[in-house]
C-alpha cells in the first residue's frame, strides 16, 4: 500500500503540537523578524534547542537588530553565544553578516534560497528554513531528520539531504512544504529518534514500513542498564568520512554521546575536512590519514584529552597507509587500527600477516605497561559463526585459514574478543556488501572488533553491535569499559 503522506503529515502535526516547538519556529512566531530568525537559525546548527534559545536571548538583548549587531566585535560575539556548537565560526559569520548584507543586498535580508546562501554561515538548509520561518514562503528545508524519516517511510529513496530536497520538490504536495521541517524535526527529536525510535508509542506505527529501523526495546521488557561511571567507546569503519558527513554523521555522534569514537577508512586528508568535522562540539579529534588520497586512514574523537598520541607502528608501509592511531590515558591505551585487506586471490596476504604481527607486538608492548583496548576493522571473520557463508569463503580474503590462524594466535596469547564474552549467537554481523540487498537480508560478516588484554577483561561491562546505525557498509560496534 502506498504511503499516504497527505493523511500522515497532518496527524503528525497534531502529535507534535504537545512536543517542544523547535526554537527557530518559536522565535519566528514570537518575533516575525527575519533578522532574528536568520541569526537564530545560524546559531541552531549542531546545537541543542535549549542552548540555542539561551544564546539567542543573550545576543538579542545587546543586538536586537543588524545595526547593533555590527557594533559587536567577534570576541564579544563569541562570549555571548558560547556554548553553541562551533561558536567561534558562528561568531565570525555573525560579525561578517551586516557588512555582507549591506554590500550584496543593500542591508535587506533576502527572502529566497539562492541569495540567502551567499551570506556567511548560511547553507541550503539554513536558507530554506529562513525562507519558510521568516517569510512564510514555500521552501523545503531538509535536515537530517526530514531526510532520515522520509527514507524510513520509503516516500523517497535518496542518499543525501540535497537529493531528498530535490525529490520532495517533485513529489510532496506544496501545502506541506512550509511545515514539513518543523513537524519532522520535532517528531524526529521526540519520537522517531535517530537511534532506536520509539515505534511502540508511535501513532503511525501500523502504516510505517520502518525501512532500515531497529526500534527501541519496550521499556520494562529488558531493564536498561544506564551508562553511569563507565566509559563508552565506539568503533566504526565509515568507508569515507566526507560521504558520511552528508548522511548526518555529526547528529549520530551527538546521539551516541560516547567518550571515544574511533573511525577507520576515513579516506580523507585533514585539509579536505570541513571545520565542523574537525571540531565536533565536546570532542577533540586526531587524524591519521594515508598518504594516498581517498584511501584508508584512521581517526579518533575523544572527550578527554589524552596524555599522548602515538601515530603508527614505526613502519614505513603501515604508517604511509594511516593504519594505526593510539591514545594514552592514565590507566589504559586506546588503539584503533584499520587492518589491510588480503585482497582478491590473497594477493596481499603476506603483507597483511606482517602488519598483524607488528600490531600484535605493539599491543604486547603496551599491555606490559597498562590496560590496552584495540578496536577497528580487523578485516577477518574469526570463526564460521562470524559470517553467513563460511563454506563458500574458505579461501577468500577475510576468511582464509592464515588470517583466521593469526586471530587464533592473537587471542590465545592473551587478548579477548569482547563481543564473544557476551554473545554466542550466530548472524551477528558488522559488515554487509552493498550488493544484493545483503544488509536487508542480513548476509554479512563480523569483522569489526573491540579486543582487550585478558587482565583487563574485568573492566569490560558490555560489548555490542549497533547494527541499526546506517550510513556505511559497516555498522559501529560499542564497548562499555570501566
Ligand atoms: S513507526 Fe517507528 S520508524 Fe516509523 S515513524 Fe514511527 S517511530 Fe519512526
């Protein structure tokens, strides 16, 4: 049955009427002032609504209009809007705003998308939101919530917010253009959340096809163990961080709220990254790219400053491919690694085994000093239980006897595969081919791991696979560690 958007969206508008109104809509309704809507929209990117609301109130007290905004220096603006996400960049953009508006538009805020995108700090999403919220004109503001939910419903099948905007312009009845963003932002924050949506309470549960969704467990069904004193670590092969950024990476990081997030296969040099990616609010980031552009590379985001950062394994080839990055803390080392692929015909098996041995030696050196956590894409499914078709893959890269033997010897020498400390079930995978709808059919491999040295096993509280988080052909894995 086709998804009946014309009845669903009005029902959701009623549903979200009792939720918190997104801050930009609130300012639009309260002020009807394009200047305030524009500034609030700039402040609101990657920031919680309550933080935006407080920062906007402080700013509008001193700068209720463009003329007074022009009197404020960049440091003053930084102080006023802190702690909104990327406050330094946003302060710079706000300081430039009156001058650019004067130069390009005679000091008048434009009411159309294209001219608005010429203003500092204003991308398509912001521009669309200003056109609808401030000028009440039809435009479709597609943020990650609109993009995500429209794809969950199968109303569009798109890979990026821009593609969703284009598809919706052709398909969505115009009477919904103005309201679809505020409805789905509120609905996406309150009910259809990016991680484990509350499908059990959802008013459109029976009509929603829930494409690619893993709903939350119903409260009470399984007692939730709160993430209290322990540390939450995430490891994720993102298969290209720049593509991942367009799929809502920053929102996913925000939702995951982990202490450390390790990434593999970033496929980018730091100078190719946006400022937003390099400075996610609350995190310090460390990047270790491959020398070859668009290939391999690892990175780590951490909330807590490490004592030191160790790059690589002191080996020209491994390090030229950006394969290993280590952070040292008081009582543990955190190592992330992107193991080489043995490649078709096992052409690179010898190199891979050399890397494995060097990494193993490095781990032993670290574990002689303190606890050590290794995470990453090990590019090997250890046992038959760890992939869908073990028989057909006996001689293939990632399941060759040599690679599996190395994994045996690694674990036998004193390391734990933390996921198997808790879960002995089959069909638990972290990678699925993009072909043949493999992910939908759960035809996959478990090749992403968190391992710890044996003496630290008691510090492991939980190890899980977050298979409902989309965006890459791998999903993230999680370790809860004390
Ligand atoms: S049923 Fe679940 S996935 Fe579908 S809209 Fe509701 S909360 Fe979202």
